[in-house]
C-alpha cells in the first residue's frame, strides 16, 4: 500500500514532465528556425538569434504545458468542460509568460507578458477546440476523392451526378432520340406518298 502511494506521485510527475518536455522541444525547434530567420533578415549573427530564441521558446513551451497539465489534474476534479480547458490554458499562459519574462527581460515586462500570454493561451485553446470539433464532424462524413470534391465547387465545369440523376438524364436523351426517329419516319412516309403520287400521275398521262 505504501509503495502504491509512493509510485502514484512519481507517475503523475512523469505524466506532466514527459509531455511538457516534448512540447518544449517542439517549441524550441520552431524558435530556432524563427530566430535564425530573424537574424538573417536583420543582417546580424543568425546563430545567436536562433540559439536565444530556441532557449526562450523551449522554456516557455515546457513551462506552459507543465502548468496546464498540473492545473487540469489538481484544479478540476470533476468532469472537465471545454471552458475548463480554456481557463487552464489562459492561466498557464499567464504564469509561464510572466515567469519567462522576469527571467529574460526584467520585472517591468512581467505584467505585459502575463496578459499577452494569457490571451494567447485562451485564444489558442478556443481555436484548437473549434478545429477539433470540425475534424470530428468531418470524420463522420463519407470520404470523397479529389475529383468528387472538385466537382462540388461552383466554378468547376463538371458536376457530380447520382445514379437517379444519371438515369433521368439517359431517359431524357432516349426520349429525344425517339421523337427525332418519329419525325424522320413521318418525313420518309411523306416522301414515299409524294413519290407514289408522282409515279401514278406519270402512268396516267398518255405519252405523246
């Protein structure tokens, strides 16, 4: 029993620390690329810019995800709602942004960084929730190939037809063909009658 009580906090710590380091590594890679690009555009040392940006983004991503995971595990015991995730992300964004600001930019930047990253965390969570809802809705829809999706565009010259629509189109074409055949048969019959009348008139007239 005592061993189980000792292993639970360790498991909870690993559940928070492991994903936080992964998020921090991803943020650090993105910060390295962004910092290197900024250094190249500014004409200064791109490697130093990339290194500084990667360290800051790694620390920010790791701290944000660790705070968010800890808040969700301890602050919301009941069933979590989407608004709980927004609150946790906003709070974690403010804490991590303020902490990194005080370590890297000084005390006067703590409040602006806290407010900014709180807004970024909340808005980002809302956007992710909207995207997840849309992805789940698209998952339930039947999969369509490229040409089917293109044919549903209003500007595309082709159109997707169902089996009933295609059968109806064939029936209309067959009906038009039958009408044209009937017209041709009437014309042929009229020409034959005219030819018969001309032949009969020629036989009736005496030759000079």
